C-alpha cells in the first residue's frame, strides 16, 4: 500500500485561525515550496483525502464541522494540527469563545508548532504524518487479514 | 414572476479561504437578495485585555489577522501612543511606514493570486505568489518572521534596519517592479480576464458613500478616501496621491490594487531615501488612562482602533473595527442583480477578511 | 509636510434621546459613521459613535443602564450601522429599537450569552 504515502492528498480546514497559518498552508502549494512535487494534492473533498490539516483552534461553532470532515475521510487517515492555535489554543486559549486545540474534538497524530507555522514546518509535519499513515495502514491490513481468515474459517465449518 | 430559490453560498466555498455564509435568493440565474451571516470564527479576543497587560496586548491584536498583521500591531501601538501622548522617534515612524507598505504589497499580491484562482487562471495565481515570496523574504531578513512578526511596540519598533539593508531593499523593490509589470499586464489587458471583470458588479460613487465602503473598494468607485493623508507615520513627509478609479466595477477594483502595489513601491523608495538617523524607540512610563480613537489605512481599507485606559496595567476596552466590517454592507447591496456565476468574483473583489471582521 | 490631523481627540457626551438627532446632524454636514462600539463601565454601558470627515474624527458618547440596556438605532440615518449594532446586541445585550436589519442575536455565534455584560447574564439566570 505504498502508493498512499507516495501521493497523499490533503484537506485543509480553517478552524478559527487568524489566517496566518492558512496563507502559509497555501504558500506550500505555490512555486517556492511546491509540495506537488511530492505528489501532495490539496483537495476540497474529504472523501478523497488521506491527511486532514487543521489550522486554528476549535470553537463552539465548528466542532460539528471538524468532526464531520474527519468522519467522512476514509481510513487510514491522519490529522495534522498546524500552528499553535490548533495544537493548544495558543494566544487565544483564554478567549470566551475558544474551546482549545483540535485534539479536544478529534484525535491528532502530528502537532506542528509555530505562530505562524512556517511552510518548511508544515511540509515536515505532513511527512511525519506519512509515517503515521503507513503504521495505520499496516494495522488496518492486519485487521483486514485477521477478519478474512476468521471469515474463511467460519465458511469452512459451515 | 419566476420561482424563487435560495442558494446557500459558503461557509465552506472553494473561492473562500475563510468561512462566510450568504443566503442568495435567486430568480432563475439572477440574485435578487443576499443575506449575510458571519460569526463562524468569532474568538472574542478584545476581551483578552482583562487578562493581558497593555504592553503584551500588542501580540494579541497582531493576531486579529495574519495578513495585515503588521498594520494591526501598528494600529494598536498608535492608539496607546495617542492615549498616553507618547512621541515616537521619526526613524521608527519611517521604519513602520516601510513595513506597512511592504505589507500592503504582500497583501495585494495575495489578493491578486486568489482572484486569479477565483476566475480559474491557476498559472497566474502561481506566478503572483512566487513574486510575493520576495516580499516575505524581506520581512524575514528584517524581522525574523514571514507573516506575523511582532516588530512594533508601544513607543517605537524593536529592531532597526541598517542603511545598507535599506538600500538593498530599495534595489530589490526596483527589480520586482519590472517582473511585476509583466504580470499585471495580464491582469489588465488579457481578454479572458477582462471578460470576467469589466462591467461586473458596478458600484456608483453615491452607493459607495451610502453604504460606507472603505479602502480600495471605495476608491475604485471614485471615493477619494485614504487615511494615510492624515499625516500619521511618515506619510506626511512622503509625496503620494490616493489612487482613484471611476468605473466602480470588478476591473476597477483590480486596477486600484495593482496601481497601489506600484505606489507602495514608490513610497518605500522615497522613505528609504529620506529616512533620518536616530533612535528607534522611546521608553514609555506609566499606564494609559485616557481614551483615544486612532485610524490606519490597512491594505483592505480604513481600520479604527479605540482604546480606553483605566490607569492600571489593564485596559478598560480595546476595540478594532476592521475594513471588511465596513465593506460587507456594500457587498450585500452589490449582489442583487448579478449572475450566480459572478457571485464569487464580487465577493472576492471586496477582499474579504473574515477573521478580521469577527475577531 | 502635512499637518497631523490624527492627533486631534474629540469626545462629547450626550443623552440617549439626543443621539438620533445628533447623527442626523453629522450626516447633513457630510460626516461618515466610522465605527461604533460599547464599553462596560462600573455603573452602566457606554456606547461610542465615531464620525469622520476630512480625516478628523468626532466621537459621541451615550451612557445607558446595564440591567435593561436599550437604545434607538442609528441605522435609520446610517444604513450600515446595522453591523455594529447587531454586534453590540450580541456582545452586550443592548436592544436596538428600529434596527434596519435585525439578526435577533444570531449575528455572532457565541457559546455564552452577552459575554461582555455580566450584569445581564446574572439577571437571565432567574
């Protein structure tokens, strides 16, 4: 299943970020950093995505949105929290409308610190995410194989 | 009468990096009414004045928006300086002006790129953002940050730029001018681009005044409104004329921003030539106790900063009124009568910054 | 060298019932409504309206009660004031009469009601 890690597709969601990390995520796509050379494609459709990039912290409003996008993504999937707001709430953690980092709502695999996170750091985070993706894929394969074996055994006894 | 349909636009929409929602009431292909709903990313950061001391609050206000971050930092410092009657050294005012104008170039290039992407010209988007990286490199060399750099403080700036570095910047800007004019030529003269922009979403001068539009959106409709003319920063000593276009359509709004990029380049080169020597900050003693309303010309238009001190380390109130908040009523008025396919263009050409608006 | 107009600071306090006439007066003289915001002060709420013409700002201040804050909307004079007044309604619980476009508290989507006005939150808890 190496092809997922050779060409991971991303989906990006702006929680309640200040735009700083968003424009850096976009800058990753443009000629200076150009993540497409690694086969990374930014998609708008959660069903096509392997990696979920979240910028900005979570507030009351976007809990269901973040959860929905996460649930719509096919397994295996990896969540990368980009920027300090997505990691912990950052400078806004004391605000009345902010709940905190993304990990309050969905499981996060990679934390990318920085305010704003630099494009190099974001690319590094995505690459770290690939490791997690591969591991999850192996686990998934094992589960699928075990299930298959169990099913075949059950069929034999029938 | 044709049957009316309501088409929801946003909050997640491909042309919008940020969430804003519009309910578009349609009759066939034409919009008859638009009802905006915002507030998806309201953080309530103004209330952090109760937890942060005023010298530290500048870090929070800079994060109102990651695109015009320097401008917000300056606006906050300006309102506190006005509140306490602090006189900022002239060199600091010049440096602030240079950074602010660099910020305007970076913001307008970002907008041009997003607009190109909005009308489906992806290679133009890529080229524009490539040029933008040059500006970000200057930021990084002079401040250490690419988009948010906390260089402004109450009483001046944290870091000086050496005169050699300044003339180097001036040279880089000069070279950029040549590269950029090739690109803006496409925006202004390409037939397919003009098809999407000319005559679309016309706002007359009267409407712009009636709906309180600010910044490039207003100037493209012939409203001569530019806060830089009140003489703050170093603007009083630099010569410039606000850029005004009369047509008021999407093309005019695009043209105003393109001409402003060249104007900013010109302002930076003037400032580099005239910058005086001296200190870059003064020591500020005491706590703010009065109140003051300050204004700044951000890349998107006029912004207000209101501060009310309490004589302690904690301010009573800080309020930021951002340019997009003033432009949304104009947008809502513009939309009725346009085609559904033009809605993304109209929304983009006011250059909305939602994280600013909702704070 | 341009004269620095941004250093002028002009604040005036007026009564709540005079606000609409004053706004009308400013509009007649060609002023724009720059911004409007509210501030919680110990014994009430202070509502500030800033008007601008030729780069000079004039501010009007109205003090109202914080237990049952109510004010007449200036959106009849300056149509775009609805943005600021809806915001004040959501953050401070100020009721604006004759608001041209009333979101009914749905302008900002906030986890708690009137976060800036604790007096009203306690009152709302019965």
